[in-house]
C-alpha cells in the first residue's frame, strides 16, 4: 500500500461532476427545488423599441385563473434606476426593470405576470394591454456615424493607440486597404437565463444562472435597495455562459421583484426569444484595415479602425483592435475604436469580446496582404512575429506563437491537401491567436475533517468548463491526497469571494487561491511539529495525516512514513485555512496565451457551399491543468469560431430596432453536421510569472482566430475573399460571377 | 396559448361528430401547430387530435401504387422509401428535413400542411397578411433572405418550408381526403396548393372540414435521383434552394425527368417551363441554363433574396450534370446518386 498519490494536474481527469450531470442530479437554476414551491412568472415584452408607456391595462390578466399578481412599473417596489450608480462597475450597477414607464429597447419587460402554473401565467400575459408612444430608434448604419470615443475598452485597453512612424511610399512593396464587417451575435448558451427567488422575513434567496456570484449579490442589493447581508445567491451549475451570464439579467431582477412583492418563491425562465432581447448580444462591427509590407515581407504599417454600436446608458465597448496591436511587429501601428449610442438591447461581452471578431477581420486581412505580396501566409506570419510587445516594447512572460505556428503547421500537414472530389475545391487556412491573460483577485478556504476528508469552498462558478474538477485536482495535489478525498463546493455567496468565470481568468485565479489555501493548511499542520520534521511532506490518506520523507529530508533518520496520530488526537477539527491571490501574485510583464489555428475546407464549384474537413490548433497557455477539460473547452471555442465564420448572425429589423431571427431555428449556431474533425495539442510550459499555478487563460483562446483560419481556407480553395461575415454560399457565388 | 376544446378522432366515428370550422384544427404530430399556438400565431378554438387514428399509420401498396397513411411519421416514411429505389428522392428529402426527434413526431399529412417559416409570420408584433389578413406584408421591404421568388404577390412572399412536399411534387403524388358528409376526393399535389394572391392565409384547396386520409404515389421508375438542399447550415435549417430530381437517360437524351424545386416558391415548386426545355434534350450546361432561364423568367426577387435565381441556376446545373453523368455510366440505375444520401 502506498501513501503517495500521483499528481493529477497536467493529466486528463474526468469531470468530478460528470455523473451528477448525466443522471440529472446536478440541478440548474430553473430546476432548483426551493423550500416553498415557486409561483411562475411570465414576462410581457415591449413591441416598441423606445418610448414611454402611456397606458397599461392589467385588469383582465389579474382576474385570470391562477394569477397572483401582475407587476408593472406602478407596483414593482423600490428600485434604483438602471445602470446607477454610475461609479459602480457594470456588473454591480442596478439591473432594474419595471422601475419607470420608459422603455429602452424592443422586447424589454413591460409587466411580469405571476401565476400558479406556466400556462396560466403565459395566457394571462397575453391579456395585458399597453400602449407606448414610440420614437424612432437610433441605430448604427454607417461607419462614419460612430463618432464617440469610448472612455476605455473591455480588457482595460485604450480606445486609441499608435506607435512608430508611417512608412515611406517607396518602401512599400505590397499593401491592402479593406473593410470587414461582422454581424451582431448572441452567446447562445444552451441553458436559458432562469431564476428562482424566495423572499422571507426580509431575506432574499436567489438561485440563478450566473458566472460571477459576488457581483451578482451587490447588483441585487443595489437594484432592490436592500442590504448585501440580506441576500444569498446560489449558482451551483451553469449551463453555459459565454459572457451572457457575467452579470444578472431581467429573469433575476423580475423573479426577485415578484418574490418581494408576494413574499413567495417565484420562478422566471426566459424563453429563447426573450433571451435574445433580455440578455446581452454583441454589436455588429465594421473594421477598416490598411496593411503594408516592404520588399523583405516585413510589415511596415498596420492600421485598424473599428466602428460598433453601444447600448444607450451602458458602458461597454469591445477591443476589436487588440489583436492588431500585439500579434505582429510593424514599423507603424495605429488602432482606433469608435461607437455610437443605439436603442438596442444590452450590448456586452459575447464569446471572447474584442478578439473573436477582431481576429476574424484582422487575420483575414493579414492573409490578404500575404497573397498580395506573393508569400505563403504561414511564412509571412512567422516572419513578422514580435520578440517584445510591438507597440510598447515591453517583455512577454512567455511567447510561443512562433512555435505554435511552426509545429502546428507540421502537425496539420500545411498545404498537403487531399485530392478534391469532382466539383469541389480544397483549401487550407491559418490564423494566429493572441489572448491577453489576467489574474483576478480570488479567495478560497479549505477544511480538513477529523476523518481526513478535504472540503474546498469558494463562490467560484463552473459554467461547464470543468472548474469543479480542476479545483479538486489542485487541492488533491497540494495536499498529497486523492481526488476522491476532496469535495469542492462552488456557486454560493456565503463562500469566500472568487474571481468568478469570465475573461479566461477563472481557472488560473481561483486555482491559485485554492493552492494557496491548501499550502496554508499544510503550513498550519507543520507549525505544530518539531522543526526536525519540517522538510517532510504532509500527505493525507486513509483518513490520516501522514508525514512522508521527501527528497529534501528524511524523518528522524528513517525513511518510514510517520502517522501524525498525536497531532490528530490533540487538534481541534475541522482544521481550516484560507488562500487569496491578487495582483501581487502576477508579473507586470505582458501576459498572453497564444495559438495557431489551421483549417481545411471543401468548397462546391457550383453552389459555393462550404464543408469543413478539418480544424486543428496548437496552443500555449502555461500549465494546462486538465488536458481533457481544457481540450474540450478549446474544441468548443473552435466550433464557435466555425459558427462565426460560416453561419451565425443576427439580422436587424431596422424600422423597429428588433431582431428578425431571435430563435435557434433561424439564428444558425453550427450543428454537428457542420463540424468535421476538430483536434488540438498543447505546448506545456508552466508560466509561474503569470499565476501561482503556472496556468494562463484558455477560455477565449479557442475561438480567437478559429474563424479566420476557415475564411482563409475558403479563399485558398476558391479564390473568393468574403469580407462580410458569415461566409454564406450566396456571397461566394457572387464572387464566382 | 389560448384555451381550446380538445376532441379525439379514432377513424371509426364520423367526422360529423366534431365542430369543424375555420376555427378548428386537426392535430397530428403537433410539431408545428403547438409551437404556433404557444406564440398565439395560431389560436384555434377546437383541436381534433388524430393520435388515436391507428388506421392512418399504415403504408400499403398494390401493383401500381404506394398508399401512405396521413399519420405515418416522417421517420417511418423515410425508412420505407429508403427500401424502394424508385422513392429514393422522397427518402432523401425527408431525411434532409428537421431532426430525428421532429421526424419521429411529424406526420405525412401534417408535413404537407406545415406553415411557413417566414420570420414575420412568427413575430406577432409584425404585420403579416398570412397571420392577420389585411395587416400588410413585413417581408417585402425588409430582410427576406429566406423568401420566395416564384408565385409571390404583393401581399405575401413566404415560402412553403417542406422538403417532403417537394419530392412528392416531383413524384406527382395524389392527396386523398374525406369530409363529414362522407364525400372523398383525390387532388393532385401539383394542384393542391394555392399561390397567395390576395388571400395568403388560404394555402391550399382543402375545405375547413376536410381531412387528408392518405397520399398515393404511382409506381414508376425514376432513374438516378438526387435531392440537393442548399441551406445556411448543414442540418436543421430550411432550404434556401432545393432541387429534387430523378433522371433516366436513353441514347444520350432525357427519357424521363422528375423535377421540383424547394425554398424558392410560395408553394413547393413544380417547374413546368424548365421541364419542357429539358424533355428529350441532351443534358448539357447550355440546355440546363436554358431550362433555368425559362423557369426564372417568371421569378421576382425582393432584395436580400436576390441571390436565389443564380443559386437555383447553379444548383440545378450541379444536380442535373451529376445525375446525367451517373446515368450515362449506369443506364439501368434506379435509386440514390449518393449511397449515403
């Protein structure tokens, strides 16, 4: 019998919550069984984009079978106006709705009907009548209409940045001046936004689907004008977020308003159409890109100008130019972002803000320039890689983009194409991915019971990414125990505040906090032992704490394992310790995860239909905590990238500022048959400058560049460059003619 | 959903027992009607469920015809058609539609009667002459990527969404019905649908109290067959353009052609003008182009569907050239062009 537990970080460990999920034991927000059976709320949605409610008739609905209340701006109770106070972060500002007769966007809630059953609530909702004196909505239609310079961009980037001097005309061998457009997009998480809220004795308990718990509590306290201490938020399982659940949305606000009004439990689940209007989407972008290179194929000039809509009264603008600023060195780099305030539903983080759509355009444009200059696009990229930050001259903690491109091309068999079937053409495409890494303040606690069981608590969330599993591994490895002996508890605001899930920072930040908590626990144990034993390793197995001789020292001159029976019988269990990471735990140098995407496509010579044959990626993101969950997450990102390249886009009905296709029948998320082989590898290289666990972010790395590789492969196949995403067959055949 | 009365028809009692009118609907698989009722696009006062109508679940045949019960599921019909070389085009069309789960529920008669997927028909905040006669058509001057180019009117440009019906149009299927007074009739599917004109809410020639009992298809050889559906994603999307074609070639010339188009018409489109050009002709890109032009002479586009004529021309060329090439090599071939179709 051994007391050694093999290290699990960096290996493939199956999800510890997998069995619960596939057997229905893992309850998502709408499935939560509250102490009191919840009443059901159904949202009455606005048919007008912007205006004031001038009349509202709820009488018929109130008298309908099973109805307990119809809540409107007249009886919703105390609410702080939406997005106030201005000095709070956007995830802690008020998320109020029904607080005023003003309607800010199409599909916004006008009323909430609460009844015994879903059917009663939904039918009664159809009996609510209202009029709104609609005004013409503001929208962004022309690049030049976006004139407002955002104060800052998501990720902390400046709106405008410039470095170096414009090249002389005589030095330019090849140049391109081009405009790319990407459509409005939606996160499209499988689980719709849903909340069960219960209000009892002045206290609010909220089960919802949210990526960050601590800010959700603050947002509810501000919105409902309640004390933080009176609110508990739980989100133990989240069925996908992709940015759309970073903050709370109207399902949560409305369920809480209803629960407070009736002093009952109330459930609100948004329908798919309501998700499109009452949760964030990404604005459409126009990106003007000018590039030039010299005789030696060195980039001389990179100009990237972005125009996007911004939802009125909500401070969010994404950094589509971030990739253009960091991916390649160039004598001159200029990047600007402009926005226009529009009367659309919330515009916020959606699947890798900035880089997902920035890379679609920029990495396509880089490909265009390579072709214009007559150089292989892979060679062109490798030739222009930076050693230090191209604009700031600052160091990278690590930078493996070159290795990803070179090794990735070998693994993919770049330009070794299969024989096309008759009537089809095959193409290969490549694109680079650079995604900024950040470490965000995060806390955790660990507890050791008298029978040797380990429990970790943090308000971190698992949005399907594998957080339960990687935190279990980190705790098990640090405490030298088995993963079976560790229970990780997440998604409860009573636990220590974490970074939450988002911005690719969750695993490294919360994982480092857990590691530090476990290290503190070991330090506590060792502090009660004689100094002669301090070099030995603490292990936990078979219900006991043991000392095991380490490479650094044996125990009292023997190599025997030493059980701390004495220590255990004199200790006050449970033993516990806390850990916290902050900005002090990470380097000031530039931190980026990077990767190289490759795609092989087949394009029909007659119809322009595109079929994906292969997607491959090679990624560098520091220590990969769990190969299996990390690979699954990256694959998901690559599939999203295929969706952005080929199928996804919200169509706007401009007269009414509504969406033409707000459902999964007509908003085309890629389906299984659209995707073919997806494979990837990691370059494993712990980056302890980035985080104590050596990991960097992967959450948004998979999508960044994935779509551009496909777009470039399409061009390689059929020589048609489509600059208006998604690349549908009608745009390709327009290029054939 | 509006409250409604629910009745059950089991095939043994008379239809006379039910309050059939323009506010009643027969409920078959429910894959379309129930969704529309939830959105209050459809607000029937009476539903007559056909779930207990066992007899309508059968597929039978005699020497000359196949008979497909109204309640045969799309999955079962696809499974059967897959075993009959001459019905390959029907199997291919069925399997290109919806998902396995929907095909398990959706029925043969229900599929013929499914409503359009026009965005504005589904959005009760938008004007729609098909949903609410007289309110106007939101599609004509807005986003209309998925809309029709054949058979449109100033009142409606919505497409009929069925794939199955396109194949049945090509196969010259016959619709058999009965009424409460005991009358039965047979309507050729090619005459079954109405173009929208100024009454886009009336989509076919059925009476309010008329029930489809079965579909019949004549047994005949259809040669090499190919249903090619061009759409915005490879599964679970409606056709932008589809071509259903079966071809027999004799001595280098078209001996027998079975052809229909989907995704382009206000009804499943039977392209008579194109067929006239192709009959007896040698299949060449030029002839196909002439056939497409002949049919497209009556096409009208509306902005975001301007690409459809060119896409139809190209899809028709691809399909006919590929099946003609196969027929030249295998003159006796009967069945799918591609084994995995």
